C-alpha cells in the first residue's frame, strides 16, 4: 500500500498545484514541501521493512529491494531539499522579474510529475513499465529545461528531447530482445525482473549480447556516459537550479538502475566478463573526456554537469571491476548524489546574487555569500575526493581493486583525477576569493535557500565518517549480484 501511496502523492501534488489560480506563491511551496516530506517519511518506513525482511512488495509489479531502496532514499532526500528550496528560489526570481506566476505554477506541476516518474521507475518490477517511466522523465522535464524561454534554453531542451528519445528507443529495442523468448512462448510472466533472471540461462548468447549493447547505449544516454553525453551539459546548465540538482543527483542514477537490472540478467546468461568489459570501457572513456573539459570549463553549472559525467564514469568503472569495487561504486553513487544535489542548489544561490553562470563573472563569494561559499567549498572538496570525505575512500577502493585487473587503466584514471582536482582548485578559488564587484549586496537570499542545503551537506559529512550498520547491510545486499 505504501508503494502505491508514494506515487499517488506526487500526482496529487501536481493536481493541487494546477488548481492554484491566484498568485498564491506560498501555497505552491507548501504543497511541494509537504508532499516531498510525506514521500521521505514513507521511504523511511519502507526502508525499515526492507532492512528487516530484504524486500517490500505491493503486488507482483510494485516491489522494492535493497538496491531500489537506496535509489528511493536518494530521491526522497534530494526531492525534499529541492522542493523546500524551490519556493524561495523562484520567489526571488519573480521579484527580479525573471519569471511570472504562471511560469512558477508550471514549474511545480512538472516537478511533481518528474518525481512521480522517477519513483515509478524505481519501484516497478516490469522492464517495459520502467522504460515508460524513464521516458516520462524526459517528457516532464523538457519544458523545465526551456523554462526561461531563451534561445539557448530552447536549444538545450530540443537537444535533450531528441537525443534521449533516440537513446531510449534503442534501450526499448534491447528490452524487447530480452523479452523475446517470453513473447515467443506466450509466457508474459517473463516481463518481471525475477522471472527474467530465472530464465536467463536459456537465452541465446549472441542475442543476449546484442540486447545488452542496445540497453547500455540506450540507457547509457540517460546516464550521461561518453559518447552519449552530449545533451547533459546543456540541459543541466540551462534548467532551474533545483531541477539541475535532481537531474545530476537522482535521474542519472535511476537510468543507471535500469542498466544494472539488465546486467544482472546477462551475467547469469553468458557470464560477467562481457558486461564488465563494456562497463570498464565506457567508464574510463567518460572519466578521461570529462576531466579534460572540466579543466578548461568557463561556466560553473556546466562544470558541475561534467563532474556528473566523470563520477558516473567512476561508478560504471567500479561495477565493471566487480567484487568490493561494486560495493564502493554504490557507496560512491550515494556520496556523489548528495554532493551534487547540494552543489547545484548552491549554484542557484550564486545565480541569484551574480546573475551569471560564467566563472569569470563570479568573485569574492566569501564576502557576498559567506554561508554559500563555505558549503560550496565543502561540496567541491567532497566531490574531488579529498580526505576525509567518503569519495576518497570509494575511489581508492575502486582503483586498488582495478590495479589487480588492469594497472594501465588505473594509471590513466589516476592522471585524469589529478587533472580534475587541479581544475576544481583553479575554478573554485577564482569564485570564492578575490574582490566582489562594487555595489553587490552582502548576504544570502533567505534561510530557505540555505537550510535545505545544510541538511544534505550534514548527511554527506556524517556518512563520510560513519556508515550505520543498516546502511552497510543494504549496500552488501544490493551489490550481491554485481
């Protein structure tokens, strides 16, 4: 019943937002905050059940296991912070006459539909419904990317829509190839992850390989793996800051979940070697390409977007190495999601103050945005893998595991990560230090543009030093098949 409720709440929130006719900005913010808090509470209750019993199900088509719960928790936390933040952020933009009330209402309607689609993709056990849900995230967010009606935003939205739709079409073809044995025999119960895995050993090896390549390229487009990544920097940089936070912090992971589900099937069918080789190739390629672009980047929202490509590459590489590296990769996914959600929300504060996303236009943040500056610095230190933050441990574990598999790959990745750290120090120091422009007011936009981010950063710091036993149990269970 709770799984049904967690997809009803965002739909109801979207409908209620549609009914707000007057310029009641507060009502839109309250609906979003209460709705997201309810989803967070439900996720916590489901989480206690999954920790105890391993799985929580409502009918054979709605179910959550350990891996699904981790994704649900990331979504619930990021959504709560982004929804809480959105009200004050958009109100500030309305005061600056960047948007009007109609645009703000449209934002919240589409935000709730976006959250609905992601929750549905996580909890469904049917590959076709998962594909439909992930495709729905594309449709619900295309208008949010073009939110400001600028030529660059419109171009980014069309690029996002076309590239992701083509990519997901390839993913759908791969899904049908996996389901073909079921369709041929008339056994439609195969359209379920558990039964698909139980029949995987009877799949034709050649067809299974072709199907997984389509899956990896198709869903890998949504994940942002190179070379299917070209939509991501534009979309993440042009969308409103809270949507960018959900893109990088959550949506990429939801698409990656689909890849992992199919990976567990093909590993049973033909062994792990084939999928691991593909994961290592795309992981290394994504890390190297992103590292060079990060170093020369001139736009801080695009900088964060390329960091998403880099870190999804690291996560993919970890699952490619397998074993303890898979455990580290999933933990890395959690750290990255929290850090990236916080950093994109902080980018929203910088935009409100400096009215620009160009690095050269931002300086002296420590004087004009003292709280944002500290959090921004902490977030980038975490993202760069600087000790004692958790990403240092996960990267070290992944690379030390990989050293026994292919030391050349590890050396290439290490050099790329050094370049990333150099780029971060270069860009962030330019923004935080120095002298701000004359006449720039000092202070944050409001407590609601800071406190939701403080919560995320506090969680990130806490789990960097201490991972609760329940969380460790979930991570071990979630990576058992990888």
